[in-house]
C-alpha cells in the first residue's frame, strides 16, 4: 500500500517546476491530498513538498512503506527511489545538470519518506520552526531549496542521525542555492563505484545577514538575523548556524550522479563565476536611490564618506563598510537588485 501524504506549498526559490510533480510518484485511487498555501512576497515562486500525513496515519504509513515491494533504500535511510520516467526525476536531474554543466549525469534520485518516529519527529520540528520564523518575520520564513554535498557515508549518517560533526566548516552548515550547486560539488566525494551524491534540502533561512569570507562567525550577530549568506544579491553559500542545523535543514532528496573531469569542471565554473554577471551600480546612483528612503543626515554622511574616498582619505573597502553600517545590508541589497532589474529591462 502506498503511504499517505499531504501536499503543502512552500516558497523555496527557483525550482518552480517541482510543484505538484511529487503527486505523480505516489498517486493512487485511495490517495487524497490537501493543500495549504503559504503567503509570500513572490507567491508564484513556490514549490510543493511531499510530507508525512497526520499522526493518526503516520504509524500505518511507516509500516506499510517498509513492507511495500522493497522500495525503501537500505543505503539511504527512509528513502524511496524515484522512477526515472517521471517528471519529478527529469526536473531535478535537469536542474542539477543546468547548474553544473554537461559533464554530469544523474544516475538515481531518492526521496525522503520521513518514515519512522525519528524521521517524522525531525519533520515536525522543521514545521514548528517554520511557523516560528513566519511569526518572527512577518509571515515569511524564507524557505528555499539548497544543495549539500558530502561522501556517501556522510549523507547516510545525516539521514540516519541528523547533522552532527561538521567536516566541512565548524562555523555552520554551508549549502548552495538551488540554481548554483557547484559550491557543494567540491564536497561530493566519489565513492567506490565512481558515483557522487548531493542532498537537496529545504532550508529555513529567515532573515539573512552577510558573512564575509574567512569569518569565524558561528551564530547570528543579533536577534534580527536567522542565518548567513556570502552575498545578499547573488548568493553562492547559505550558512545555517550549528545550533539550528537539525531544525532548519530538512533533507528531501538524494541525487546520485556521475561526473567526468569533476575537478576541471569545478575550476571552470569557479572561473566563470568570478566574471561579473550583473550591472555595476555607480555610487552616485546608489546615493540618489538611498536619498529617497534615508533621512537627510544619513545621506549627508554617506556623501561625506564618498568624498573622502575620492580624495583618498579612506579606502574603498572602508567606504563600503561605512555605507553598510548606515544603510544596512537589507536595504542595500533591495536597492541594488531594483537597479539591476531596471537595467536588464532596458537591454
């Protein structure tokens, strides 16, 4: 018997095609689905996520799924293999290849059933923290899909026991945005069969704060922030702090893939990412945009710092730091993003 699921809509970044595809894998005459819509600033940018049903049916779901034609995977706990012919498999595989390039081919995809008491408890914990973040941040928990790379053994342990000893970075769990998996690729260690593995997770990001390269920060700088990011406009890394790694990250899929010349491909992608991909916003334009929002005293101070930089009294790095302190990273990211969109519409 196929386990019962409920279908929820959550805002999770750019993988919009996964919406409703999950039902293709588990549809039966006896199945019923319910939908819960989460309001978001970009309501159309959402995906569906298959999760366990009510507690009254979870125990029967677990037992039925474990006894159903051997579909659960012993290599990855609480996982079931996705049929290669389904749209769900094709969508995730296409997303991986588009982010990494043609040298990569998805060999298998497994999805999390959240079967068993421990797995269901982890899922329920994730949902509780999602609701808490929604209340804290005005209804938006900022839920995204993100990649996590590791060895097969590490991914097995994460699925079985949760995130524990972090071999990648002691200051937190680093994940890659859904459309940029290459940062996680370097940690996807090849197994004895020549295969590599990535986790595709839902992540509760909440209010992001900028964390600079080399920073040893391991917790939010204030109660205003919930997680970290390397770039507020074009993120390559999401950072979930150690105290939140098992409540704010929910592994949903394991993607097993084969890569040819993985090191060369990673280096090529890194080089291409260093090239500017968005319009530069001149400081005078930035100041003019901020003047519509910030009080005159703040603008006058920014103008003074800009003049000091032009007169070589302070470095450009100092200028940027001072402007960030006055305007705040969130406002700056919004202004720069708005400018970028206007420029692209004119091209």
